[in-house]
C-alpha cells in the first residue's frame, strides 16, 4: 500500500524526483556534518506520516531504507524539462495583451496602445484606444462618388498622421531652422577675398583646398529672401538706379562735358553697396564729440584701437577667457575654472596666436610663417625687452609691470567758468522768474520740482509744462473745454452756502478740534472733547493700562474734559516740549474717540472682557537664587520624599532588603488552554478561578470557555423541552399566563426579545423540510415519507396527476389528527415524525393497526371551528416562539382546511380514473351532508360502486397506497 | 580544605573567539552535551562555535539589528533569536536559514526562550510584554500575551511549568537576569544596584545577596557555577566574580583580575562539565575558560 502511495505521488513529478532527491541528500550531508547525532529520518519524514504508518501497522524503523525515499519536495521545483511550446505560436487575441510583457507592447506617451492592426493581428482598437468609435475601426461604407466627384477631397498625408507626425511636420515647416548653422557673412567674405586680391588666395593654396572641403556655409534666411528677390552678393539693397544716379552715388557725378556711354545709360543698376550707418549708443554724459581719454584699465585690458575710442565707446567688452569646447557645457552652465581651455593661447592683445596649417592668412597678420611641429620658443621682441627692463628715461621698471607701448591719453579738462563774486545760490529767485513754477509753489510744497543737482532731467518738458501752458506760451487760443468741477454747475448762492458750511465745520464745536499743525504752533493747545465722550471713554477700554504713567495722564486728561470746570487741566510733563505734549494730547483724543464704549441699548448687549495679565516680576540679569529659594526647594524635596515613602512601603522594604510578603504580589494568572497543552500541564483551574473575572481575550482560558458552554447548554435545554410539554390549548410557551396576545410586544412583556436572543439554530432537517423543493424531498426522504404519509390527510394539491388512493371519506378525520399530531410531536424531528390519530380517540397510534375513523359532520364541524381557532393561535404561537417545528405538511393542512372549496375537488374528479370515482362515490354515499358539495356521480358509476358500500375501506389499501403525491419510491 | 567549598572557577583562558565586530550580547551553550556555543552580537550576526577548538562553524545572518538573545531548542535543531528588529527569528541550525520570523512586538525584544520541547517560544520585549508563540501551528497570533509588567522585560526564564520574567519595573532595582536553581526552590536575580540576590521561590524572601562587583548600567547575566554551588557574574569592569552560594562571600581571588577590556555582558557556565565557562563581553570577544588539566585531575 505504501508503495502504491509512493508511486502515485511520484508519477506526478517523475522528472523532478531525482533532482529533489539530490537536493535532499545534500541537505542531509550538511546536517550530518554538524549534528551527527540527529537522525535524518526523523527530520524528513513528517511525524504525521509516521504516525499514520504506525497505525497501519508498518514498522517504520525496519522499513526505513524504503521510507527514507521520501516524497516531500524541498526547495523550489525546477521548471519542467521539456521545453514549452514555441514562442511564435498563435495566441488568441484576447490573450495577447495579457501575456505580452509590458515592454513588448508599444505604447505612446499617454500610455495608449500603439500599433494595432497588422502588428497585433487585427484592428483591436476601440473607443479610448482609439480610432474614434466604440467599436473601433469599422470600414467605411461605400459611397458612390459618381454624383459629387468634384467634392471629393483629395486625401492629404496629414489625414493619416497622428499628433506626433503632425508635430514633426510642423517642426519641419518652420521658417528658420534654429538648429541650422548660418554664415551671415559668407558671401561678404568671399567678396572681400575676391576683392582683396586673388593673389592671396592663390598663395595660400593649402588653406583654400582645405576650406573647399568644408561644407558650404548656409545663407541666413534674410540673405536667401534677398536673393530670391534678385539681390546678388556685393550689390546694395534698394530699387535699381540709373547710371547717372549710380555715378552720383559713387562720388564722381557725370561731368557735363563727359562723354556718356550709350550702353551704360540703357540699363538700370543696382545701388551701391553702402555700409549702413552705425550710430553708437551714447551712454555717457560728456558733451557731443568729446572723447574721454582712456583710463588705465582700458589701456591694460587693451586691444581697443583709437578708433573705438573715438566713437566714445570705451566699452571694450571683455570677452573673457576662452572656454574649452566639449561636453558638459550647456548654455546655462557658467564657465568654471575647469572649463577654461588651458591650451588656448589666443589671449587678447598678445601676439601669440596659434598658427595652424589651415589658418587662412589674415591680412593684418604681420608674421605669417606657418609652423608645423614643435613651436619655437617665443622670440623676445624688443618691446618686451624695453617693457620689462627700463622706462625711456632709463629707470628700471618694477618687476611684474610692463611699460605701455601706447602713451596714456589723459582726459581733457576744461576750466570752470568764472563765478561772479558775491553770487549766492538762490533757487527761489530762479523759480520766481518762471511764472508757472511760481504758481505751483504757492499751491503746495509737495508740487515743487525738486532741484536735482546730480542728474539733470533729460525730459524736463514733461514735468515743467502742461499742454495748456505750452499753448499759452505759443499764444494759442485755449480750446473750449468742459467744466472741470461740480462746483461749476452750482449757482453762486449755493457756492456761498457751501463755503459757509465748510467754515462752520472747520471752526465747529460739534467735532473735537484735533491737534493743530505742529509747524504752526509752539504753544500748548489742549484739544477739547465733549464731556459725554470723555466720560464714556473713562468707562471704556483703557488703552494705556500697560504704561501706568501714561494711563494716569490719560485719566487726568479725560477728567479735565468731562468736567472742565472742576478738574485741573493736564499739564505738560517737565522737560516735555510743547510739540510732544500736543502730540500726546492728540493721541489721547484719538484713543478716547476710538475706545469710547458703545452707548445705550447696544452697550447692554456687550460685556467687556476682563483681561487680567499676571506677569511675574522679571528680574534682569542672571537668576541668582536666594536662601529662601533654596529653602523652598529643600522643602519640596522633602515633601516628595515623604510622599514616596508613604506611598510605597514596598519600595522601602526592598531598600531594606526585607524581601518577602511585603514585596511580593500574587495574582491569579490563567494560562491559555493551548499554552497548557503545549507545556503539557493540566489545567490548574478547570472550573475557572473562583472570584476572578474571566481573563482578557488574549488570556482566555479553556476553563472559562468550557464553563460558558455548559451553562449555555443548560440554558438551552429547558427551552428545547418546552414545546413538547406545551399544552396546546394554552397557546403559550413557558409562561402561559404572562404571554398572550394582549401583552406581547408591550413594554411590560418580560419575555420581549428573549426568543431572538436565545435563538438556537434548528436542525438541518427542519430547514430541508421547509425549504427544499418537493423533488429533493422525494429523493431524500422517500422511504420515510412512506411511513409518514400513512396517517396523513389527503392533501389537495395542485398536482393533478397524483393518484388519490385514499378514500375521500378519510379526509374528514385525518386533518384533525394530523394537526394534533404535529403539535404534539414538534420536538421530534421530521424523520421520526409520527402522525397520530385524533387525540380524543387514541393515546398512541400503532401504524399497523391504524384505521381512519369517521366523525359525524356535526361533531366535526364543531371541532373544525375549534380547531381553526387553535390553529390560528398556534400560528401566532409559532411565530412567537420560533422553536416549534414548522413543516409544509402543516401549512398545507391549514390551507386545505380553510379552503374547502368544491371547485378543487371537481377538477380532481374530472381527472380521476373510474376506479377512484368509485371511491368517491362511497364517500358521497357515506356523508351526504359533507362539505363536498358536488354533483352526484353518474348512475353508471353508482351502480358500480354499490357493492363496495358494505366494506369498510380496506386497511391494506391505505397502507400500501400512500396518499398524497406519488413518490418515486412508490413505484419500486 | 579545597573539597569543602565549591569547586574552583575555571579561570584559565582556553580560547578567545573574536570574529564578532562590536559588543557580543549573548553566548549560549548548545543543549545536550553542549559541545557548541552560539553567540550573538551587535554586528547582527549569530555565530556557531566549537569552543573547544575555538573555530567558528557557521554564521547566521538575517537580523537587521543587534542580536540580544538566543535560545536553543532541546534537540539542537532550531534556535530562536531576537533583538532590535522587533521580531523573533527562528533558525534551522543545519542549513542556517531563518525558518520563520515572528513579528508582533512593538519594540526590541530583549529576551527569548524556548519551552522544554521547543513547541512554544516566549519573547520578552521592551514594550513590557511577554508573548508566547506557538511553533507547532502556523498561527500568527501569540498564544498569550503577558502584559503584567509595567516596564521593559529584560530577562526571561521558561521552565517546564513556569515562566519567569525580569523587568525594569518593580521595587527592586531593574532586574536584568533571573535564573532559578534546578530544583526551582530559589532563583537568582541580578539587578542594577551591583547586587545579586537569591530569593526563595516560595515566599519571595531574601535568602542571600552577593555583592562586590559593579553593575549599575548594563545588562549582565549572572548564573550558577558548576553543581549550583557558586554564583558567578561578570561585571562592568571586565572581571569575573564568583561567590559561594551558601555563604555569600566572594571566592578568591578577591577582587578578581580584569580579564575583559569592557563590561561582561553574558556569562554562562557549561551545563555539564565543571571545568568550562564562557564569557561574552562588549569588547567584541567571547572567551572560553577552562580549568587547567593538572588541577582537574
């Protein structure tokens, strides 16, 4: 059997077995190396398996050689040996996206899948992915272009481009390619070269050859445009001119007596190529034409010829050291020391140019010998000798300095004009001369044009004169302009009135007079407040409460204002200037007006908050505790100590090494059940710890659990027994008197919600009986049904095929019995369900001897009524209790009883085969006043039936032919 | 005279195991014949040694922080270790692989102990809890959490029916090691007031106290000498102290010589043989001490 198991296990991974075994043996070897005493079998074979084998009866030890051959896989299994299928195999479309690694899927920058279509086996695009529609790409429907061929738009390449391509296209359509290199002066240079002398070019044949190898420099876009317009290199720009004009431009106009070339006059000529006049920007404040001499700095940095100096541009922009070209130098990078080309020797001003073989000979170059190979040491020129050596007068030059070869031109200075004696600068006089400025001065000092001494205003007209003024100066008649003010529309009377009002306000008593202008007064002027305001301000917020001195003065001032007659007026402090005093008073007035409390009704709505600022007295300087402080600290420490000692006798005991009961606390600890199991210890508190709360969730014990479980069971048990002991008529469960329809669900119902809380899930069979479909039923408990069905009443179901073997006469009695039976046997499960006969008739029902009994109609009717009532009661009962077994049988029973309609029976009757009808007839005969109100059976049938009348319904029929639906079992 | 007192401490240096870089926090003898030694240190490794030969057999790497405690299963197949990385590591001794990592503590784990059959591992942590982990089942939750301690657990002992933990809280000074005698009648407590006390397990009475050494700052483990006749402990000066268990008096030499450069973090006497002992120190060395053969015979 083991062999079988093993082989079975291995068959799954036959190809991996050997490898796994190898691994295991490796592990074994290493294990044995370190721990020779530990047995490898023990480790590898699981204890579970061992136990199993021992149970089977196999000696593990003796069979160990075979058993060591284990089938536990250790480690990661190797991939299967046979190669998986070829990678080029067709994968269904829906799989492709999933199984393609992300890197293989072409996606655009937005993460959309690219390359649908042919690359991935069809157009899978759709909606967001997308060729525009939810369905993806759909072929266009055929549209005949016959009618509107003219309208048919020619497809452009752009139609097939996506945004990337279009962006590229746009890029290519840019007018100027920013990446291209332009040589703005290529043509000019060529012209110059050709003009300057072909000899030079020929002479330097090597350079020319090398230059020809270089790609021709491209013209700038401007040059190209000009060329397209007919311009040629070397020509001037502009409309073509006549020969005469050309001559005039060239500077030798045609003399009147000069013979004119006929041919020449016939043509038009391009204008002369003249240099565009370059007017340098004037950025100094010297007079026009004044050339300041070069400063020493300019001279040293040098290189600037006198021409540049002449143009007033002492600005010889220093180009800085050459930066070595190479990687890592972006446009934004600043040149650092490392980037400077250490091999660059073309320093400004010096004559140490590099001479390369391909350097075209520059005309201004004095030495034009080409050096190939190692350089000669620079020849010391005479200049250098002089410069480093001596001045011209023979004095030696300090080392490190060079004598300038160009003499330093000093700035020319012009003598100052003579200042007349006794002249005193008096700008007012100047302003007075100008009437316009004079008027402005009157208007206010702020409008005064500031006499700027440093930089003279370059645009003085803007400030000095308005358009009107200029017009006046020029003698223009002023334009009729709109009136400028509202006042212009007012009548003279109104103006006067307004003026009066303004005057009254200015001197008014209604408003407190603010402090007068400081520059005007030098005397103390106490502003007045109305007494109301002053009084209110005294009650309100005190703004200077932090500065007691100021606060006092403020109060004094307010008092003086509130009762001007009695209170003394505020006097300036000693040493306080009148200005300061006035300012102080102005502050007081302002704050009094601001902080006066709201009056009247509004005031009652607010309560001023009491802010108490408790600020400890701050002593400046270092904190130096005094003796008192030390004493305080000591006291505090002592107190702490005392407290500690009082608090903790244990600690005290520990300190004194008095270990024992004082220092020991004992608590009951409940170990977890699993822990006990693992430690192999019996539960010390199997019944729970007396007087102890059950431990926390982490330390929950089995004991407590067990206990709880048992009590639960006990709790449940009586409830389970309740239904069996229930008196049917009482219709209540445990407390029949308290629980009836009247008080259920009310506040004083003690049982309220109890059943939901103590709900026990009933057995599965019950659920099955209730909810399982009939088919299942028939399969599941067919044989049980056979027994069960015996005593059942005839269910009048909707199933028409079912044969009704039970004589209809029996229908009257069994419903009652059935009903009673259900109630009495509710606790028993359905499998043992035993329908009993009428309670009144029999105590116990023996299946073999059971016969349905017939009850007279009158009696039955009573019973039925009572029974119906009971049933209703019980239904409510059932709902209440939720523990009574409910089954379909009962329900059907109830339905049937309440239905009792003849129509149903009719339908039965129709379907019934004649044999059954016979039974029916018996029934009809027996109970002519039965509830079944139906047609009398046909005569023929009656005759057939009659002989049967005398016989009671044979027992074997009822027993062998179960009523109700026919089950599969019945046919077996 | 010599046979009346406890046997002399093995005081001659046998080997020095010095491949640890940084302090060595723990050194434990293997179970059984105890032919091997396991040490764990600040360098995040656990090392397996043959103390007799002084050779390093294996290094267990996997801890992300210092290793503070090691425990060895009775069959020597597994070890559990803990330290700064808040989880207990379970190692397979032979392969050197970490079989299991048991997270759950909120702070570093100072002590870890197997129970007698290594079916439960207890871990005591700085988060003041002792957690008991089931090793039989794959349950991730602890079997039980003992959170009675009010401060960091420093030491643990798990016996067959008892679990003892030493914590920084309490009335005695911080307890750094707890070790019961084999009869479980008394236990030895090392606390940070330079005192080792022997307590009665029954009623918590003080039976004896051993003083003389200095141990005020660091965890240092005290243990019993051979046959539990003496108490030995290292101190913060690098000396190995020994006391007579019954008399409580320091054994000669008093004061003992300084044998480690720094404090001795762990001292463990060989469980079987009387002439061997090991000390781990924060100077990065583990020293194996033996009694010279001539005195042994």
